[in-house]
């Protein structure tokens, strides 16, 4: 089911519209919600929360107290509520005892609010016209087909469609109303770090400049004075800092500079030639909150969030001037930068008392990142690595590849980017894998190769489970089909005189997708062979997995299989292959 919630002018007005449309009143309801949020986390409540709901008026056949763990999946035209856990109770006290026992280590109570309203049925759509504390009158529409939502929202004349679940929306409103007084009680004043970065700005600033976490505005004003800078955008999560900066801009009659409140890139538009960031970089002290100083529990979390989205706001040849402290961890910061395919060089450093050092890195898009973005690969981030290759994930919006004058719905394809691992001495493995993927894709073997270049290639991302994990959670008949399928793929490679290697221990080399289709991975050691051994290696793997497979009710006659494997090795025929397949039953 797809749903959307929006603010409305009045509940009476919408109810009047629904009555004219002959909507059926299903009942009334009212309840009090207590929300528990993850501890030590600043993530959106869309990603998950626990709710204790106490019904005052109950329109449904259930107990009056319900505990629910939910997450919200945001779609282009609506959202989807995913129930991870649900349990009913007779009393609020019983529910609280349960929540503290099940979730007490990870969740803490955060907010409470009241909600009351009426439920209507209009065709196949359910509409909840209610009034929510802090939000006022709203409507929630639940439909089976998301295409119904725009028409219904327009018909009942909504004001603003919420992009968040109710608790997250309330959390944001409360933060705005309070001005995050506790969290942003002061503006960060210039110190050694500010002046170290200031000196670098004078050398490298040009074009459009973004000052991230502007604080007092010292870096923004420095950039504005630079002759090669055309515009400065100064942002900060602290409303007090932005209010003060706007006053100063107005008093000085400054032009070409804009100040706005933004949590990192959340409200930033467009691309920049230079991005400045002097982030909070100290590891968090228990019991002390100051977003101007602390960069997260270990000091580097804000830096990671920044680099996750930085490339999207940086022109191809743009620069990031990034300052951090040795207290954050030099190697960790470098790993974070490289995990998003950036490259860096140290352009300034300064020793401070107590064995602390400050560093300024000039960070740029690597040649590979630039090339991938030209091919519309976005949201690139590190995924994993093997002995010889490093794997990154990304996505391609295929709607951008369609020539049209009208904006279309996003068509996102998840992809994998593989490059040579820096620590590896292997030569030519990437090119070799491209060669064999190109050949074997003709027989539907391996992930689909999308394109390649010097030192890298891009394939479709395979969503699924590694083979042993998959076997453990599936039925006997499904497992046999997958084993047979892998053997058929191995047979094709044998007949084409291709030796994949590693089929006798393919724990990380076979992924089974949601359609129960096994996909072979990692072809970097693939080679031509007059007597390939893909089938015989996989038969040996099956023999070694005898205990696990027989636990699923699958017969594995090891002696017979190994004897038939010898015959197959002498004569690689379909008949010999089928004899082995028939033994696995």
C-alpha cells in the first residue's frame, strides 16, 4: 500500500468534500502516541522508531495499547510504512515494561503527541481526516496504486504534502520552534583552525564558493574579497549563526553572498567551484553537546556525511578545502575521502599544544570519478574489496539517458564499479575480467557488463545472498534447482574452454538473486584452458557440503559423484553432466 499525508486548511472542509463524493464514514478514533528513537543517532526517524500507541477511542478490533516498530520508505509519489514489529497489550504499563526489555538498550523515549480524527472509504482508497498535536489538521490517504494519489490530493485541496513520517515532521518543527536552543546556543568563534584555512582560501578560491558550517562567517567574507570569486553561499546548521551573518551582510550592504540554514547539503542548491569546510572534528565527550565542536561519537562522522554528498555539489574540476585534526584520526579521514573516489593532497598544517596537529587537504574528484559521472554514475561509495579488486556501489538514473523535453520519472539502476586495489601487485586483472565478462555475458553468465574503461568496469548490481547463506534459508527443491543451474553454467564454460577458477570454494563467488537465479561473480582469474575444470570443481564443492545439503534433505552420494566426475573429466559431454545431476536428488 502507498500512502501520503498532507496538511489541510480545515478538517470540516475536507469532510464536506468527501460527503459530496459519497465517501463512507468508517468510524472515529483518538489516541496518544509515545515515540522512542534510536540512542546515539542523528538519523531521520523515517529510518525507524518504536511507538507506544494508547487508544482513547478505538475504531478497530484490537486492544487499546499497541507497540509498533516502524520505518518509512519514501517514494516519488508517496511513502510506504513498513511494520517491523507489532504487539498488543491491555495496559500502558505492560507496554512500557515490554519496550524497556526489548528496546531499552537501543531506544530512548523522545516525544509524545495526541491525534484524533475520522476514517472514510472512497472507492478503494482509505482517508484519515485528523488533527495532530503540533501539526494541526491533516489528511492521510492510503491507496493500492500510487497513480491515484495526485488526483485525490488535488481533489481535497491539500496545502503541503509531508515528505516525512509524523514523528520526524514533528521533530523538525519542534527544532525550528525552539531554534535548537540547547544544541546551538553559541556561534563558533574563529580560532587557529579558522585562520589556517583562511590562508588557503586566499590561494585557491575562485568562481562559486560554498562555505559549509560558516559559523562567524570569517571564511565566507575572506572568499568574497577574492578577485576571482563570483558568488559565495554560506550555510550553517545553527540558525543563530545565520541570523547574525544576515544582519552583518545587510549592515555592510554586501552583494554576491547568500546565508542560509542547512544541515550540511540538505538545503544547498547547485554546484560550486570551491567548497570550504572546517567541520566539528573533536570526538564526542559524554554528557556534552556542542555541534560547533564535536564531529560525532568518534569525531569523523560529520566528515563522512559531508563527503557522501559532496561530489553532487562540486563541478568536475572543483576543489574542496577540508580541515581536520589529528585527534580525529588522519588515516580515518583519508580512508573516508578515498571511499568516495576523491583524491587529496596536503596543502597546510599546523602544530598545536597537547600533541595536536591541524591539516588542510585540497580534495578533488579523481579522474575515475570524473569519468564515471560523465557516464551518469552517481552516489558512488565504497562497498567492499577482495584480494585484487576494490568494489564501489553507485547508481545510474536511466531516465536521463532518454532524450525528451519533459522531466520523467526517475529510473534508478544500481551498479557496481570494480577497480584494482591499491595494495595488489596483480597486473591486468581488470582488463582480463572485462574480456571474459564480455564473452560470457553472451551466454547469460555473470553480472551484466554495462561499460568499462582504463582500469575499471561497471556491471549491474546483483541483489541477493551468497550461496551458503541462501541454501540455509530455502527449501530442498529450490536448492536443487540452483545447484543444477550452476552446473549448467559451468558446463557452458567448459565447452567454451574457459576456466573460471575458484568453483571448488565459491562461497563469495555465487550470489542467488530474489528470483532464485544464481549469478557467478569474480572472473579476474578466468583464462582459456584446453581442459577446464569448472564442473568438476563445483561437484567437489557439493561433495564437501554433504552435511549441509543432506540437512536440507538432498542426497549427496560422494563416492558416486567423484567417480562420475572422473568420467566427465575424460569426456565432457552433456550426458556425463546429466548423470551427475541425477545423483543430486
